[in-house]
């Protein structure tokens, strides 16, 4: 964070920056409103407070993220030591997972305070439920109650982790129903009260009733896809491939060849199933090891209730992500996956069996094998961020129009080029990021267009798209139209179109370009224009993709899901006649 953390807010930071910077009032309506499918009043308040205290620097929030994860790792280490009386080598898995280098993308993102605040609160709950076999007492129930009530206020992640606690607390009260100490009697009533409050919070959350549509995050379309997503969630506990990865590296017998193959992203992307099987198998061993003594009446239920409750919580989280997301092989899930990994490991520590010991070592070995790879990816990610900052400042000084800056840097800033353009202006107005010094001037003049050239609506070729009348039918993100351009300099391209999909949910329209006949540049940064919330109700819409580069070929991808697409006009905007 100290080396690569930037003062430039990125992506979901911008949902909070207008309020943190004082341009929008902080109201309960905003605090309780949905961000995607999360209500996050507590992370929003933390973000606003730290942003203002630091004079408008998002790195203050990043620092808190590091401290919270470090605290969570410390609590996990204490649980392992307190329950077994000693520290094992395998306990290194806890800090490696929670605050390790695999979390590089999350540690450099201020908005991850949403997930990390959930983890910090849950870590306290895990410490109290698993640190001692006999944990039920007034002070413990009070702290668990406070954390449990705060968890839903950190988002749907916290909500999922909370749901099993609704049952754990009353069950614990029932298990201690015969104890007559005044503090225990108060703890029983408090446990029931907390459970009632949690039920009310879950009802008030109304996650299915008011959740906004998204063009990016789609729920699983089938039971099979849900379980695949759960397995992916388990796999990212150790590592996640970058957002794009190269073709498979050829196997080599030479040391340099093996090193190159190791540091490629391909093998990590392709072996996620193996990592998922290992972790889920370890989870199964932990569950059996905790439940079997109960079945054999070798241990009272109350001594295993805390550990089983924690396993139920992370299991609920995994199922929630499996249901709500069509894929979990993404870097932002590493932190949440680490919670599944750590709770599984802590439960293995409570099981006195060679299978549990072997599973613990297997989890640690996978983390160690991936450690150099994660370090390499983290440094590459950090250097890319530094290069982005330097290039952005250089282009601003060179007077590049803000509309072009939006296209070049939206992948680092936010959402799509139009959103990136708006946040660049907000940064300038609020004197944050590169504008904090006051010596940068943003060029808001539109790009200079001298001539227009209409292209034929008939594409050079179509991929996974069929034409019926004037309507193209696409199957998803791998359906696109190609247009030959061959122009030495294109300022932009204007599209007029009508688009619809089965649910009329926002579409993800993409226009990509390549400066040569090869399509290799299409997915490179700075070569893709995205409209992240394109209309999908069949009504006419117009969009201009600012390019400012030589173009040989254009690629138009209507949506990332099945869609009907009519292109009414495609026009090149040129810098010379």
C-alpha cells in the first residue's frame, strides 16, 4: 500500500466521493440505499470520516483496510493458540490468507472497506465463539450481539455471515438453560433479543425487493452454475488470475522456460478446480471432525456450537455468492474467500485426527506454492497503477481533451468513458488526486472533428451473430460485428442503434479498435470503449466513442448476454477531410 497506493479514487470510490467531498448531503436515505446488492451505511461513514480527516486522500481508507485485516489475522492466530495451547507452523496460513500479498488488488482499493469491515467484525465473532469451548456469558454475548447487528450494515456480505447467528445465539441460550447465575440468565435474554433484532434487520434489508439492475453482475442462471461459482469462490481463497490472461505457456525442460511458465497467469486460471477440491475437502473433514463426536456423545453440543456456527456463516456466504453471481474467479473475492479458508483451517485445528493435520498442511502448501506467483502479480499490478498515474498526468499536461482521457483511462477510473470523464472533472473541482497541487489544467474542449465518413451498416464479418431483416441476434459477450476502416487517424465513431434483451436490463455495449489487421489489440487497455448502462428496451440510442488513434478495424459487441441489435448508423469522426 505504501509503495503503490494512489491518491486517485477509482471505481466504486466514486459512489462515495461526492458525499465525502461535501458536494452531496449525507442523509439516511443515501446511507441505507443500495450499492449493487449491498446496503453499506457503516463502510460509507468510515470512508467519509477518513477521507475528510486526511484532507481528501483515499489512502487513509486503504491504511484502515490493512489495519483491519491485520487485526483479523491476529485474532485468528489467537484462536488457534488458545484452543490448542500452542502455535503450529501451519498457523502461518492465517496471515498469508487474510493480509497476504494475494490481496494486492483489495489492499490498494479504498472501497474494499465494504468487504473488509465485514471481515473485521466477523473476525471478532469468530474469536469469541471459537476461542474457548465454554464461551456463553453476558459480556461475550453482548460483544457478539453488537458485531452481529453491525454486520448487515456492511453489506450483503455481512448479512450472509449474520444469518446463522440468528440460530446460534438462541441455541446457546437453550444449551445453558439450567444455569442459574444472574449473568447467565441475562445473557440468555440478551441472546434472544439480539436474534429478534437480527430477524428485523434481515427483513428490513429487502435485498430482493429493491436491488438495482446491473449490466455487469448477473445471478447464476442454473443450479449447476451456482455450484460452479461456489467452487470458484473456494479457489480464489489462494489466488485469482488477472482480469485477462495469456495463452498457455509451452512446457519446457529448461529452467528459464519453467520459470516463465510458472509466472504466467494461465496455469493459475486453469487449476482453480484443483484448489477448490482441496479446500472443500478440507471443509468436509472439518465438519465431520466436529459433528462425529457429537453423534457419539463424546462432546456436549455447546462446546461445538461456536465452531459449527462459524462454519455455517462462511457456508452461507459461499452459497449467497454462488446464487447472486455467475462467476467468482475475480480478485475482489480473494478477501472473502480467505475467510472461508481461515475458518476451515481453525476448525481443522480443533479436530484431533491425522486427516485434519494433513488437510492443514495441504492448505499451507498451496499457499506457499502460489506465494511467489502472487508477489509477481502484485508487483505487476502496482507498477501498472503507477504507470497509469504517470500517463494520466502527462496527458493532462499535454492538453489531451477530457473526453479522450475518459476513453484511455476509464478501466482505471470508473465504469465507462463517460463516467471516467465526469470523475476527472470532479477530481479537478475537489482538488483531489493529481489536482491536489493545483498546477494541472483539464482540457474540457471537445475533440476537434473536421470531417465525417459514414460506414456501411453491413459488417465485414460477424461472429456468433445472425441477421434477420435489419436485426442482429447475439448470444453474449463473444458475439460481435467487425468493420474495416483503415484510417490513419480516427477521432471517434458515432453509433445510432436499437438494442433489446430478454429482461430489458442495462446492456454492456462495447466498441473496440485495432490499428492493424490483427485483432490482438482489441482487448488491450485504451483500445476499448464501453457503454456500461446502454438502453436495452428497443428504443433508439446514440453514443460517441472517442478514439484519437489510427484504426484499421472496428469491433462492435452489443451486449454481454443474448440480445437483439439494430445498427441504424455508424459514422467515423475524422481529424482531416
